[in-house]
C-alpha cells in the first residue's frame, strides 16, 4: 500500500487529505489498512494482472451509522480508467447495505476531476459553509428493504 501513495500525484495527495502533505506517513497507512471491519473502513483495489495496489477508498461513519464520509485515492498511472468511479460505486453500495443514509465528501473546489466522477455516481454538489475553496458532495442512499 505504501507503494500506491508513492504513485499518487502531489496534487491528488493535497486533494485527498486537504493539506499540503508530501507523503503518507507509516502511521497513516496503518490506520487506513487495519482490518477490523469497524469504523473507518478501508478498501483497496488491485491490478489483477500484477497484484499492484492501484486505489484506496475510506468510509468513515458517524456514531449512529447513518452518515458516512468517503475519500478515494488512485495511482496516477491508473487514473482515467474508471477505477475511481468503480470504487466509489462499490463503497456507496457497501454503505447502503449497512443502512447508511447519506455519504459525502469534502472536496477542494479545484478538484474538478473528482467532482465530475462523484456527479456521475449520483452525488450533488453544495457550497461548503464558511469556506469558499471547498464544496460538499453528497449522495442520499436508498435503504435496503428489510429481509433482503
């Protein structure tokens, strides 16, 4: 997984973490990859041909488990192949199955590529109160019918 973040552009790191970090620290990687199926939950996409980790998604739920925040990073060499779109769709479906009602992401207004992907997957874009450099992208999820 460490290798993945060495192949995420500096701009994408800034967009993912909303800060000017130059690298993802080992403790951040451990937190993102701890397997406990709790909260937050991380997902990793691999290239089937070579086993390389090429994207990661994080879903963090509120205390009630009704609202979730999602964040995605994609290896720069694998961008524009639909991986982010597929991973975001997968996370949204996973959240829906868990009974999450709304998922959202805080995005830099300049992150046009991610915002477009999120719109394609059914998110709406709203102003971020108090910060004109950010937007909130949000999607309301249909709760699965009981018994199925």
